[in-house]
C-alpha cells in the first residue's frame, strides 16, 4: 500500500517516470525506506553527511515527504526560485551587499524546449545576490528542503499574515511560491 500510495502521489505531481520505476523496484522495502528517510528528514540537526543515507530524494519525492511529514514543504525548482527572489528583495531593502549563506536557496531550471521563444527564468540571482542551481545530490537538496520548511514555518507563525487565515498555512504559502517561482521573468541572470 505504501508503494501504491507513493506512485499515486508521484502521478498526481506529474513526476512519476523514473520515480515510479524506483518505487516499483523497491516495493517490498518502501515502508522501511519511508520510515528511515522520515527520521533523517526530521532530525533537529541535519547534516549533508547524514542525509547521504536517504534512499531517494528529489523534487518528486518531496511531494511524498510533504504528505508524510508535518511542516515539510515540496521543494522543487519553482519554490527555490521564489524563495531566492524574495530573499533578493529583502537583501535590497536591508541594504545587504550579498546573499546571506543560510538564505541562499537553490533554484531549479524548468523542463522546457531549448528553442522556446520566451523560455521561463527561474534563476533569482541579481548582481551580487547569487543563488546556486539546485544540485542533483539528494543530500544537499534534502538539506535545503529542511531549511526552507523551517524558514517558512517560523516566518508564518512569527508574524501576522493572510496565510494564517487558511486551513493549512504552510500549504497555502507553498502554493504561492509555486506560482511566483514558475517564471521570474527577465529579472534574474542565467
């Protein structure tokens, strides 16, 4: 049932492909893998080294973990792009000269035809405010997903905001970030 549910989540998110194939290959171990990985993703002091033990972690699997774990967001290229753009705005308003290391949220390039007339931009970097591309390393991606989840949770519950009127404020802000990060327009640098 864990495998079937995971595959349905991946299909819902439009990211089944290799992820669903991986789940089918590890069907008999999925409950153990999800438990092990949940433990790693809820560690109050996660490290890149410890997160290497994750069985699988990518933008598709964040959809599974976001439903399995409390206060864990889907961290994909759109969310990273939106967070980076918001950090850029904050840096500019606070007269910062560069991106603070712990706010350097990685972004991910959209899957699109290279010959598109108006390709989407997800790179929030502007001038000296730099944000790295989302690494294909599961442990680094997971660490940023954890940090982003913490950051958003603390931001939401620390200040009065409209998201608090929603049934699930974290899901509401996550949805807003998907929309913001879908295409940042020509403001960033590739």
